[in-house]
């Protein structure tokens, strides 16, 4: 039995002595040891302890605009239905029939009145209550056979779920801190313009690490660096970039003053990537050129600005959450990313582009233009994380040093990851 | 070494303590625990103890009508040649050369004089005797290097093999009980009209469980329920179906009297699905509408009736065997099913349609009409077992309650399975 | 952790007790037990102890004719760059960046000035020295972050690498013995006319065993046996071939005398397939018909003879090395084979055809004619090893007897393999 060592409930959480030793001996400031990226046993532990015990970003509210609309999300082997009920409340349930375990909703998205199992027509309402189960007799207690619910939080339209029985309580602080930044973009008044899934042949942590630094940007992302500055990743002055970093810091200062003071938009960096359970970081960052949007020409992609915005040059509000998301909120559109591990060496990245719900394709925005930068960037990143995954298999791989100037947030991701494993192993 | 815990011979049979505990703690009346459907270790145990120690239905005599005709059958990693020898006797051998292990017959079916290894031309006769092996010298004892034989039983044309050294002796009782039912259909005078293999992404037990109930039929099988009554699956009266079940029981009684008394065809149910090694169940069941055959219009599909039959309305003789087959014998054709596990989560279902050997395609029968019902039904069932397999992976899966009214034979399959594992683990 | 039992360094080398027992109990003169061909654990041991501790043939010098030319070679999970530096010396390095482990060279072949990591542009020279790594600060010691080198030997143009820290010292004797045979063919003045990779669904040892006997040739290789005699595989006189073997031995004697005496070409067999670490065997063998080349008509395929040869009828110089190569050197072209294991049940065979560097395709040689025999033979062999692999999975497989007349060199391969495992397990 593969799962001998890894159990779900805190208090009973165990990993093998080999994994515990790997966690304990992680060398700060360095990449992780190879088994963290390639071992199926570590992957099982990651799924139980990281994806199973933390708040996972899974969808955006505008994917299910009407009552009865649902999407299904797979967190490894766990399929979850996220559904808007008749009172416009959003609920999440395990997508598993209480009879013989059949998956209930078998499409990525749809719309239903009740949730009916295709196998024997057991029927659940949108609160998860079992309404109907034929041939089960009088002794059968329907009230004990409702759908198992999953914890859900809605942060200004961003939907997070937690599979644990007792989810981390610090989501509330995270939410309180982030709402002022996010609410002005009014996600509830957006629509999904595009959603694209790509599969990367690598461990999910390589996907996240790659996202947490821009050391690789200059040589690899010509489309992205047309608008984005590499410095917005916690860069420290190094001999080769001191002058440019200083001028960037000056730009950040000026723009923040303008956005915060002049326009009422919170912009200052908040950075809690490690040291807390629900790790996150945010900052409104200046963009290059016209400073409007992450497009090939740095101008807005959609003419219909979001929310109540009256100006386009709002830079990009960045949000990262541990363990699985990043987001860019601009004046005209939002790009939001989820990372879903498929196996120790396969990861799915879902990218969703949101525009104002009244924006009309072909009139207000052009889809190719809207998605050009991040489609190109995603494909470039996919190549980079895949060649990393290959190299880590080598007996010659030893964890190298992270740059103290440009890979600080990679280090913070690893630190958070090791902190969390340590806490849960010893819980 | 994966196989440390699982050995073939009774007396030495061991499984891991985890599997033994799962077997011991199975909760009657409920679906099995998740590892029974997804664990590779349980699958290895199933292959050794269930498929390795029981009578497995593998073919029908009419697949090899002439001397020298053979088919190969794979029971997981074991390939077996079933061949008709020059005296018209049917033999089974392991499809493995005694020299360096090469597979001998590499097609699903064919015709041979002797069995010649493609590698170094070692040549065996149809009794398995090694006739010829070049360059092996005088000291080489050909008589000790014949093919390894496999036990085979022929029940009225249905061929069963057993891979164990000592196969279960109760096949004789099964045969004695079943021959009066099957022989009138005269399989030896049929031919294979069609044979179709489908692969289901599920554990083999889900395939069998799905076959052992018709609770799911009404909502999923419009083609099948055109002729078949769902009640013929051990249904007990439940509040929602009592009236219809009573009228069905009346129909069964009348028809049985007619078939048994008036026409000399045994029809009464024999049910030994659990409580014995070679578990089985049979009954001649009434069909709806014209009551002739499992076709879209319930009329016969082939004008040439089987055996010496002179009337078409003989319903469907049902036969189920544990662990891997079901069969429907009608007046005009036979549909017969084998279940071959491929891995813990993949299963092959082979469906074979037999008609009278003198029936002419396009004249006496139309192939699309003959196969329409079961091709549709197989595909519908494939979907159902595959969504069950997916759901069972969820941490939220808990074995649900079987209906005491409509899933009695599913429970009996599980009971038989647990009984057999228990007996062999403790042998 | 899969690798608990298998460690790289001699002295610490351990395998599981089950594998140790299999090695200890191997029955001489018989095929290996099934786990040697199918077990992932044995495969891991093979990769660590056989492919990880011996000289592995990986390329031919003419694949990288110019300074800066490189190829990459995968020995299971270890990717190695073989590169010609600016002084025309050939070096080998692990293809792994010292920063975050990215694979550096991601094509099979190419040409570079320095080796630059695609991820963050760390730059290494062709001696492996780290020249450049941005943003790493003053404390970072570049001299301790060079590429890890891999031992490399060049035997007359054949390139061997060893992944171990201390490679077997007996390569020198092998080289001294073989140079007189190989050098006259002047590999450095050849070019690659064709290189074809095929994947065989079998364990790598079946690929090698198949190469070490010609018992299977007569019935399977019509193209190859147009020029090659099956007797050149250590055949002993058996009742069925005594007369032909004697006449072949006479032919070998005459031709050797001619090649050695008259033409100065060493031709006598040297056979050290077992009993030493770097096992090998060589012999210049007569060919049938015109005796010139391994082509469909046994005539030379390329008009431009190799080296300083002035006559075409030089037979075929055969070289086999343990564990992974064989070679045929003729007057006009060379065919050379590498065996790279991909997993316990998948193996890649790379075949390279070399002709004189001045030979012009379409004028001096025709590519189809040059490659016809070995393309056909490779495909036939692929089928044979794949059906062997399948058969060995059967519970009925027992290791059969090798022919004492025609499978002596298969036995010697197995003996070498068991010798080497035994020595390293007990080191």
C-alpha cells in the first residue's frame, strides 16, 4: 500500500523517515534536493500536506455567473464541483456519489438544477443534500448521505478551496489585506475572454519557482519584457544592475504616490511569502512604455476599462499566493494562473483572461492581442521548466546556489514549502 | 521485488498485512474499499489468487473449428494457446518456448501443423511435445522440455482454463448442472459472426459489478431495455416497484412452465454466486415485446434458429460465472462475454456473437442488427465504470450502501470475491 | 525512496537481498531468471552497477569533426555532452547546469563556442570552466561551479565514457590489443553517412544476448546471411553442422593468413568476453560470396575504400564490447551499434554507418544500398527480442538451456554480467 506513511489528518500525518530527513536537511539558499522534484513519494506527501491542507486557488467567480452554473476542478485525484446555488452563494463539494463513488459531473463546466449521478440517478440539491435515491428502502438515512462539502473562500471574486477538515484560519487576514487592492478591479463584472490549459512535464514546484524570479526573463521572454520590468521580483542591487535598479525604485515610488494618493488605489508591496500559512505577496508595479497593460505594445488590450477606472495607466497589480497561483490585474484586463499538479513530473497550468463583461470581442478587444504575451511566455517557461526537470534526474545534479540578488522570492517559496512540511510532519 | 508477498501456490500464498486487513474488514452490504479498485498490489493479488486459481472463461469452441486452429488468450502476463489437435481434442498450453522464453504464437488466432518458435525454430506438436531443437546435443532431454500444459474444461462449447496446478474440483458439479441448459443451443454448430474487444479504464471488479445489477439500466440502456426486464437480477420488492415486480414474477412463472413443460427446456433459476469456488447463476428469462431476442425490436436477428429449435420465443438463457463471464443464449444467437484484466485500472471486455454455422450474413442475418444492442450497451457501461473508477480515487470516497432490493447480486459477487481471497490467504 | 538499496559508490554498493540472491543463484548455461529482464529494481541496479561503473561505448569521433561540435548522449537519466574543444581534444561533461540543474544542451548534436545554459545564461567554456554567472555576487566561487567532467577514452575513433569516479583501469589493455585491428580503418577520416535509432520493447540484456549468437540467423535474417556466416559466433561442431563448420574453419585459416601475412592486417580472434572488467572480443571474419562487405550482394557499398586500403575483400572485422556495443569494420564502410537502456523493458539501439569522408552520396555510395542489410536485420531482431520479452513475463517461464554449440557467447555475456554484479555487490 503506497499510502502507509502519508495520512490526511493532522496529528496522524506521517512521512517516511527518508522524506523527513530530506525536509530537515534542506540547505537554505539552495535549490531543493532531487527527490523533491522527482520522487512519487514526495509527490504524495505534497498532495496530502501542501495541496491537501492549504488554500488552493481554483477558479474565478465569473466562470460561474448564473445560479446552477458549475465547474469541476481536479486537485490531483480529488475532483471538486464548484457551483453557484439558487441564492447566488458559491459552494464546493466533492464530486463523488455517496452510493458507489461515481464521479457526478463529468464535464469541466455546465449548468444544472440538481446534481444527478449518471449511474443510478441519486439526486443531490445545490446544497449537497441527497433528495432522491431509489430502491434504498426505509432504513436508509438520506440525511447521512449528502455530498461532502469542501471549504471555499471568495476573495473579491477569486475562489479558493481547502480540502482539509480544518482549513488555515489566516485566510481572513489575507483577505482583509488584499480586498482593497483587488476590489477596484470588480471581478464580478468581468467575463472569461479566454482560458487555456497547458501541461508542463515537470514537478509543480519548478513551475512555481520559475514564476517567482525574473532572472531568466531578459534572455527568454521578449514579449513579456516589452512591458514588464524584471526588477519587480524583490531584486537587490548587484554590481551589474545597481544603476538601473535605482532608477526603477524611483519609478515605483513616483507611480505609487500617483496611484495611492491621486487615484486612491493601494499599491505598496505587502510581502508575506513565508512565515505564515497562507503565504502571499502583492504590489502594484509600473509597466514599461505607456505603462498600461501586459501586451506587445504595452497599451490596453480592451477598450472597456474594468470597474470604475477612468485611466489606463495603472500598471499591473501583482498577486502571488502559496502554493499555487499568480495574478496580474491591469486597468483593462486580468490574467490569472492556477497550477494543478498531475503527477510528480507533470503539471497543468491554467491561464484565464478576464475582460469587462460588456466588452465585445472584435470591437473592444482582439483575442490574439489580448493573449499574445502570456501565451508566448507560458510556452517559453514550459521549455525552461522541462529542461530543468530533465537535468535534475542526473546523478550529477547537486542543488545550486540561488542568487542573493534575483532569486530571493524563489528562496522564500522553498522556505515556505519546507516550513509547511515541517509543521505538518510534526503536528 | 514487487512480488515478495504474493506467491502462486496455495499453502505459500501470502499477501501483505495491509491487504489481509482490507479483506478481513470488508463491510457486508457495501461497496469495497478504494484499494480493491486502484491498488497495484491488490491487483497482483487478484491475478494470483482470483485469476490464477479459478476457472476462467476464455473462448468458445467455435472459434477453433478445425484441427490445428488455435487462439491465444492473455490472462494478464500469462499468454495461453488454446488449440484443437488432430483428434479434435482441445488443449491449452502456456505460450512460452522452453528455450529462451519467446512467445510462440504471436497472433490472436491462426492455424498450424506444429507450434514452431520464431526465434530458434524449436518445434512442438499439438500435444505440446518437443519434436525438434537443433544444436542442443545428445545430453539434452527433449522429453523434459515440452510445452507446459494448462487445465481446460469444455462446458457445452464454452472453454474454461485454470492456471493453477490443482484446479477447483467443483467444476464438475457446475458442468452437470449447466449442460441441460446449454446443450440444446448446440454451440458446436455455431460460428462466430462478430467479436469485438473494448478496453475500459477501470478495475475489472467494477466491470463485473456493473454486470450484476440492472438498477442502472432504465436511465442508461434504452437499446437493452427494449427487450430485457431489469427485474431478472434478483430484484426484491421495493416500495417503488412492487406491483411491476409481481407481474414480472407471474410472467416468469408462465413462461418457465411453457419452456420446461411444453418444450423440454430447463428454465428455473439456479443461483450459486457465492458459497462455492466455481460460483455461477443461470435462469431462462422472459424478454419483453415478442420475447424472442436481445435486438432493438426484440425479434430474432438470425432466421436460422440454433440447435433443433422450432420456435423463436425462448427468451434469453442467462449464465454468469465467477469471476469473469456472462452469457445470453437465445433461440437464434448467443452473446458471450469475457473480462480480462489488463492492469489495476484497465480491463478488456471481449464480446462474441454466435449464430448458426449455416446462417449466411446478409441473407439470414444482418451484422449491424445482430450487434446493435450490445455494442450500444457495452459503450454505455464503459462510461459508467470509468466515471466510477475516477470517483473512487477521491479521498472523499467511502464505500456506499448497496440497495437491498436491486444490488443483491453485486453484493454476492463481492462476497464471493472476499470469501475466495480469505480462503486462499489462509490456505 | 526507490533507491534505498542501490548506491553509486563502490564500497557502499548495495542491492536488496532478493537481487543479491538472484545473482548468487544464477544457473550457468541457462538463460537468466525473469526478474533480470523485467524487474525495475534490477534495472536500477543495472544502471548503477553495469552502466554506471563500466566503459560505455557512446559515439564515434567523426560525429564531432570540428572544434565546438558536440553530441549529447543519455545513459538512462544521465545526460552527457561529448564535445571537441578548440585544441581538438574530446571531452565529456555532465549535461547539467550547476545553478538549478537545467539541461544545458538540448539537441542531440550541434556546435557551440561556449556552453550556455538556456535558463539564466550561466556560461561554461569547453573545458567545463564556469566563465560567467550574473547576479551571483562576490562571495560566489565560480571555480567550484564548473561542469562535472566524465571520463572519456578514444580507441581509434570509438569513444567510450565511464560515469564512475574511478573507471576500470583495464581499458588500457583493451586499447593496446585493439588498436592494431582498428587503426587501419582510419575512423578519423570517415564521415557519418546515416544514423538510425530504433526502440525495442525489451530489456537491454535481451538485445545484447540476441547479438551474441547467430543460431537465429538462418531462419530470420535472409539479408544478413547473404554475406555473413553464422559460424563466426564461437560455434562448436554439433551433429548437424560439423561438415560445414570444418569447411568454414578452413576458410578462416586461409583468409587470416592472407590478411595478416600478405596484407599486414591483424585478423586472429581475441576473446575476453568474460573474466575481465572491460570484456571484449574481436576477429576479422570472412564473408560469403565476394567477401567484400555486408550488403545484399556482398560487394562494397562505397567505391571510396577506407584508410589506405587498396583491396575490397577484407571480410568484416568484428568487435564486441561488454556491456553495450558491437561493430563491423569492412574495407569500404563501418557499421557500429550502441545499446542504451531506457527502462526495464525499453531499449534504444543506435546504428551508425560510416564511409570515407571524401565519399559522395549518389556517386560513391547509395544510402539505401548501404543501410539495407542492417535496417532489415535490426527490424527482424527487434521482433525477436520483443516476443522474448513478452514470453518472459509468463509465470510459466523457466530459464532454458543455452545451446553448448551455438550460444557460447550468450553464456559468456551472462557470465560477465553476473561476475560484474557479484564483484560490485561485494566490493
